[in-house]
């Protein structure tokens, strides 16, 4: 079978199928109709390329419309081909959330000047008696032996300790090592939303870089016992009067999320991700229900045929942009930045941001359909084509909803699995977005009829 190709000068010639522009080029071609050469009734019943062949008319392309098949525009590739083809927006993606889920090695790491060691040691002993894991230099003599202290201490204060206790004083401000430890903790607090630095003032000496608005404990007022009790409440030690409040499941409200970020049990990164996904998806439930009803409030926008056709053309680019964003959100690099490498703690702010961007893509799909349904289009064929395009995103929307449901269901089991001694837990989920080929074929036929009607 031969196909007709429209050349840049407006002429038409027979071309092998493999080299032609495919159906869409013919579909978006306006016949240069002459009443004595073609009647509309026959055009309605005869394939467009056959009409061109029989009548040898010169087609004139609609202004500005080009249709290219490329690897970047996956859902445009093979548009108008056989109904058996699948129109894949993106290839399968594995969401691998790190390697072994790890907890912090220490509940707290203490930073102090040598002149204040006696006071700090009493606090440390009180904490250890109550089951708190403390990084204290004199307990780590063998571990520190031979280590590069610059790298080692950075690892401790930036990654391995849940909180940093800074015992500030005039001696603290004057010493190099305490100031280096303070700088590490401040660097971490820049990208960690939840509290990390817990300052304790031994005297009233101001500390450079430590905001005066940050809440602190006054060692003279609360004493050693008061500091110990406050730390126990903060970390949720099993031996404290205040037992851990975390219930082991993905948080369903802001209070539970704050408890998760405070206690940070094993696998907290994945529970936080699930919590934000669930919360944001639930907040969009109203839009989703409108989508199921194929309802959208009228926008007051009225489009004539040419403008409507241009909008339908631009929607291909819009979908490309949405799906490119989807690929970036689930890229391995984005996951590693948020959840950390295996054995390293994640970044809560980036985890929250990553989950929010996932839900933003979901909302963009909903808005894509709602926008098409909210406008008035005067041409019946193009109105029907817009309705078809609105249904194009049904599959991506449902797949993303199922992904969140499956993820939360699996994440709810993490705490129990860790408590049972399971190691090296790895969460792997797949998500694939496809366009419905039957809708694509229906859209092709509708636009074909629109062109014939012109």
C-alpha cells in the first residue's frame, strides 16, 4: 500500500509507508476543494488518501502543524497506527528505596569544651543509665585511635547521631574542635527541617552562628537531672517516663508525622515518604471525584475551530512536559539524594519535596483533563476530540493512585519487619504509564472527520 506525503511546496506524491508522515499529516490537511471536482458526501465515505489519489487534488497543510515521531515524544510515536499498538508515556521504573534500612547509631552526640568535661560527663552517665546511646569521646578511645578526626567527627555529627547536645560556654567559643563540631551541626540543620541542635548553656556567653531565638536549656536552672529528663523525653528512651509515641505505621496526620521525625525509628525515611504521599493525594480527592464525573466548572473560555485545533495540538507538548517531570521525580539520582545511600540516613526535607512533586504530577494530569472540559468549543468534532484527550490521562491517574496505595500498604509493615530481625529490607515498586490505544484511534478518526468537514 502506498501513502501520500505532503511536500513543503504543497504538492502531494505517492510515498512508501515507511517514509511517510503517517495518518496525522493527512488528517490535518485541508482539501483545496472545488465543487465541480469533489462532493462532500463521497469525501465522508472515502479514505482521504484515496480521494487525493482519484481526484489528484493538491492538499494544503493547516498552518503551523507539524507532527514528528521521536524518542522524547513517546506518546506521539506511531499515532494513528493499528489499534493493537500500545502508546507508552514512559518505560517501567523501579522505585528502589535504598538498601538496608538503618537507624541512627547514637541517640545523641555531645559537643563541649574540655574545661566543662566534669559537668558533661555527669550528664552522659545519667543518659547512659537510662538506655540512651551517647557519642562521648572517652567511650570511643579505641574507635578514634588512628582516625582522621576531621572526617570522623563530620560523619558522627552529620549522619550518625539523631541529636547534637551543644554544651556552650566561654571555653566552648574559644576552642577549635568544639567550634568545628558546631559548624557541622549547623550545616546539617540547614537542610533538616526538624530540630537537631539541642543547646545547653553552661554560662551566658553568646555562640557565633547560633541564633539567639533558638530554644535552649539553662544548665544552672535545670541542673544535671533536668537535662537528663529533657533528653529522655526528646529521644523517647524505653527507660524514660515518656515512652515512644510512634505507632509503627505510616503517619496519617501532622501530629503522627512530627512524632516520626522526632523519634526517627528504623526506616523512618520510607514512612515519611508514604505519609506525605498519602496526605497530598487525599487533599486532591475532590479533584479526583470531579474527574470521575467528567465534570469541570466552566472557565468562560470560548474557542472557535482554528483556536481549538491549535490547543489540541499544543496538548501533545503539555503531556510531554508532564511525563518528563514524572521521569525526573522517580529517577535513581533523585531517590538517592532524598533517601541517602545504603547505610546513610535520608534528608527529610528532600523526602518531603520528592513526595510533593510526585503528587504535583498527579494533580497536573487531573488539571489537564479539567482544563479541556472547562472550555466551550464551537465545532462538534473538536469538542468530541477534546473530551477524548481528557480521557487520555485516565490510565496514568489510576496507576499513580494504585502506586500510592501499594506503597503505603508495604511501608506500614516496615517497623514490624525490623522488630522481627529482618535485615536489608528493600522496597521495589513499578509504575508504568500508557495511553489507551483505543482512545488514540478514536481521536484519530474524530480529527479525520473534522478535516473532511472543512
